[in-house]
């Protein structure tokens, strides 16, 4: 049960990174966009990108137990960032 849940969380982190890795790269390449405003998004994007490697490693047998806690923290962080983004739009 826990192994299945960890694989689902790892898969969600990989899917989210499919969007956030190109966003991070485009921010670097465009020098932050007009007036460097996109640099405000960059710390959150990089935090999400950091969980990509443990998510990929969680599919290997040797790393399942080590990475399970990292994946749980990662999904919590991603949910928190999304909630903060939604709240900041409406404030």
C-alpha cells in the first residue's frame, strides 16, 4: 500500500516537473522577462524542480524506502506552493 502510494506521488511530481522545468529554463534564458519580474517565481520553481531526481529514483527497487519520505515532503511542498499561488491571486 505504501509503496503504491509513493509511486503515485512520484509520478505526480514527475508530471508537475514536465511543466516547471521548461518554466525555469525560460526564466533564465529571458533574463527574468520584462523588468526581471519572473525572478520572483524562480525560487518556487526551483524548489519544485529539486524533487525531480528523488521522484525518478523512487521507481528503482534500492531507493524505495529512502525516497518515500522525500516524495511525501515534495508533494506537500507542491500543494503548499499551489495554494499560496491561488491565494496570492485573490488578495
